[in-house]
C-alpha cells in the first residue's frame, strides 16, 4: 500500500515504463514535469503539438527532448484527435493535457470513432498527502461533475475505487459526505449518501470496500469527533475516499487542502479506457509531476 506521494514515485519508478502522450506539449510547466518523469524512467513521452514552440521551451529551460517522439501539429482539434488516437491504437498507455482547452481534449476522448469512452462516467479523482492525516486521502469529484445523480455517483465512486486499488489499498474505506449524519428528505445529499451505502452492502462496489453515508466531514477524518458525537462507524478517522455530493463541496475541500493545509497532491480523470492526467495551470510543478506518476501507476494496473 502506498501511504504518501514519495512512495507513489517509488512505485512508478520500479514498474514498467509507461508511454505517455502529451496533447499540446508546448506548455512550460508540463514539459518540465514530463521531462523529469522521463529522466526517472517513469514514462516514455510522445509530444504532440507545435514543434517549434516545444523545442523553443526545451532550449530555454535546458531540457533534452531529443530522445522523444514529437508530432508537429498546431491545430488544437487535430492535436486532441491525434493524441487520443495514439492511445486508442495502442501506441501509448495514457494521456496528459498540455496547452489545450479541457473541452477540446475531452471531446476527442469521448469521440465514438477514435475515442476512449466506456460505459462509465468521466470523473476527477484527487489524492492528497496531508500533514495532519495518517495516509493518502482521496477526493472525488471536485472537478468535473456538477450535481451528479445517484447513478452517476455510483460510477464516480467506482472510478475512485479503481485508483485506490491501483495503489494497493486492500480494504477501501469510503465516506459519502453530507452536512449531517441523519437522512433528511429535504437534503437530497443525505438520501443519495445512504443509497450509496446500501449499494455497497448489496455488493455493487465489489469486495474489500466499506462505504458509509451520510457522514459529515469531521466524522470521516476524525475518530475523536465520532467518539464525542457518539457515532458508531467502521471508517471514521480512517477514511480513504471522500465522495462529495456536488462540485462546490469538492472544489472547496480540495482548494483548502492545497492552499490552507499545503498538501501535496496528484489528480487524474477516470472513467475512460486509460487515465487522463488533467492538471490546472495553477497547479505546482510537484503536483504535475505527481499526477504523471499517479497516471502511470494506474495505467500499469489497468
């Protein structure tokens, strides 16, 4: 089991080197992270995009990209199609977003002809290493799905479980978050959270999964809070995955982890045939590099 980001890197280094295609690789921060991951033998990159711009960035930053395949294309729609087709044709193992709009890239990912769609739901999964928590904490979905339905939440949860299993968690503990622990018909998030727990009890999420809901955030991450409140739980204070009811809650928790708690993080989009590393321009170099490592570990597991 991987307990922190450094262990994630070590796992990525010792496994088979995975091929990563970068869509619109003419992004300074992304290119630096990709180059470092390649130096560490985590990935073998294929760079798709404006070749002149890519080479100019590499020269400015002192990056040796001569060993990497570069496919010259400036039209971003074509960049997305070429990148996705490389994966669908088996020439690359996973995909990363560079200097391209997310919508353009995901449109190609979902293309019926050359895309990577499955019967699942695309969702964002973040992992955080936090000073005041004893293991990695997962968060989903604070980046893609705005107000998911119960059916969509089931798929989002399955995607996060796949990530947890990929990094070696044998019993995955999941908290379906809401503002309170009692089901209240006036609060749909509590109703859905209890439904997710019932789905888990029926075996919908497979073996080695414990899911409780609704749980407030404090109960999910603090055994002391559960003790004070007299709340009986198998996962309180030892949760692996936080499943949020809406993008607002997920975005707020995630940004708090990053900016207030100064947590290290990595993130991927799941639900396609391969993981998609999709980072924000505001993400740190460490977060971009960590996300590549996470994507490689998941891709190897898949």
